[in-house]
């Protein structure tokens, strides 16, 4: 019964529907002997039903359809050719009257519409307003026209009033007040929409949108909006189920993780982005049973290989919170913990700098809370040292192609930057002390202060953060450094005096 309303155009209806469905699926409890009831609705069936309809939300939206929708609300422009096309779609009598008034007069009427745009032919009058039949073309009499208030006659002109139907004119007639005096026109009247015959209104709307691509773009727009509304309802359902259910998270909910990650930073649909953020926050902070960890990480791995860097960033943020929330479970499942480390170390080498920097921060947090064992950390440290030590060629060889050399150089810079980010994660993981391995890492980073960008910017940020976190107990920390190391750090951390 509720499924047809999942894509309802009114947001308040979808919000209420998501809340109602959260209560319905709150009883989808899995007992050791089986489900709570064979006839009770379960989330797995709902997810299986809506997933095919959400496939279009796995790709970035086409800005062209949003530009088309935006332009469709702009001022209606009518050329001479469009004017002839409009007249050709009208009945002979009405077409003759429109031609008599001319194009300029029609433009002046359209300019009085809200925003200068002709409303849709499917205009729905407010409650209590009488609406004439769509094909009504009966002309009002001269006596009826004389009863129209002078201000409206002046506003719309006699030509357009002659084209209005009798029912429309009667709606503009003044009401009789006490003592037979007339009052102002009825407040429920909504000119000028009702002054144009429905046939003329429909013809203008049809011709103004009759472009080669308008039909296809309109269809794509409606399809996209249907997916957006459905995903918003699913977001409300996911949030509601996870916040007030009586059971742990269902593995089926992670099937929508890709759509949530791709749309959580959408600038074209800010309302959808907000709902996806809330759903991701609820999913990341839920306590997952041991048998659900593998399903969750599989979904994260899939999204981390997406072509969208924003989706990768969203997954790193999700993974960080999810790991800290389920720390005990991951410690008991060493294979799943290794999968988490593999995801982060792979994304620290991503082509996009935003993804690499985010992965470095996540890795630093994992090292800080001892999520990564000392053995694995030692291997990672050796790997990052090796990546940083690889040389970057500054000039191409004699017979080497320039484009090929630039491609190799870009890859070498990317590899070194990922190594610098990895070493920076080890520095940031020790904000309160200086362990034995840290001074060597600091000296190694200092050697790359003059490398190609963005390496120097990363090195400077690391040393600034190191200074901020260690300056309170610097008298104690500097005892763990040699004189040469201390001199190097002093040159980097202390700004030169203006009077030096």
C-alpha cells in the first residue's frame, strides 16, 4: 500500500512515510530459531525492490538536465515564427482574434504573468475558485464586458478580454455590497492566468517547449527526480530504523552505501545531500555484529574503487567512524582489520590529492589508537621510507618523448607524496610524546621540503602540527633529540627574527 508513495513529490509526505516505515520494520527481529514472523515485513525484501530503481543514483547527475529545468522557469520568449505556430494550433475563430491583436500585444500580456512565464496548462485553481471547461470558447457579450472593473480593462486591454470565456469574465465581476453598492473584485480571482483561454495557454506552453532536445531532457529530469525522491525516502527509513530499532544493523542496508556516498556532497541536490549525510552517520555509528563486518567492508571496498573522488572521501570518513565504533570486533577479526588497512593504504596512493590527504589522516588515527599492530606498522614504515627514497628525474633523456617523461614524472611525484603522507601519519599519531622512531622520520621529512608541489606543503603542515602539539612540554621532548636533530627542527619551527 505504501510503496507507490515512496516517490511522492511532497517532501513532508516522504519524511512522514520514512518514519512510518521505520516503525513497521522495527519488528524485523531475527531470533536464533528464525525470523520474528513469516508474515512480518522484512527489510531485505524492501531493499531488493528499490535497488533496481536506484541504479541511476549510482552515477553523477548530468548538469545539462538541471540547466534545462532552470531555464524552463525563465521568461517565456515568443518569436514571430513561434507566434505563427501558436496561431496554427488554435481554432480558426480564436486564431483570427489573436492575429488581430498581434505579437506585441500577446507579449505584453505574458509580461504580466509572475516572472514573465506562461504557467503550465494544467493550472489548478485555488480551493473554491470556479474553473471553466478546458475547451470552452464561448465569447462574452458586450454587456458582460462592461461589467468588468475599469482597472482590469485597462490592464489587459479589450482584445484579450474578448478572447476570454464568459465564465472567466463572470469571475471578474464585482460583488454586490450593502445598499446595492459594488465592491472590489472577488479575492479568490487569480488573474492573469484565467484570462487566457485554455487552448491558447496550452498552445503557448507547447510551442515554447517544442525544441529538439526538450522532450528528452524533460524525461531525464523526471526520471532523475523520481530517483532523488526515492533515495530521500530510503535515507529517512535507514536513519529511523537504526535509531529506534530493537536489533542490530541488517547487512542489506549496506547495499545502499554506494548511492549514499555518491550523493552526500551533491551541490545540485542539497536536500538529498543532507539526508544522505544523516543516513551515513547512522550507518557508521551502528554496532555491527561479527557476521556483518565482512558485508560492510565489501561495500566499502566497492565504493573505494569508484571513479568519484568525493565518494572515496565519504568512504574514508565512514570507515574511520565505523572502525572506532566497532574497535573490539575488528580486534577479534584480524582478517577484517587487515582489509581496513589495505583500503586506507591503497587510497593514500590515489590520483586525487584530496583522497590521499584524507587517507593519511585516517591512517594517523588508526596508528594513534593502536588499531594497527606494531608488526604491521613497522612494515608500513619501511614501505613509506622506500617510496620517499625513489628519485624524481628533473630532465628527460636525449631521445625521450616529453609527454612520456611528464607522465613518468607525475607518477613519481605522486608516489613520493603518498610516502610523505604515510610518514606524516606516523608523526601525527604521536601528539603527546616522541617515541624512538619519530626523530628519524622528522629528519627524513625535512629533506623533502624543496621537492615539487604538493610535497612541500604537506611537509610544512606536518611540522606546524608537530610544533602545536609538542610546544607545551618542549623542554622535556627535546631531550630525546640529538644536537643536530634539534638544530634542524629549530630552523624549521622557529621563524627567523626580523632584526637578524
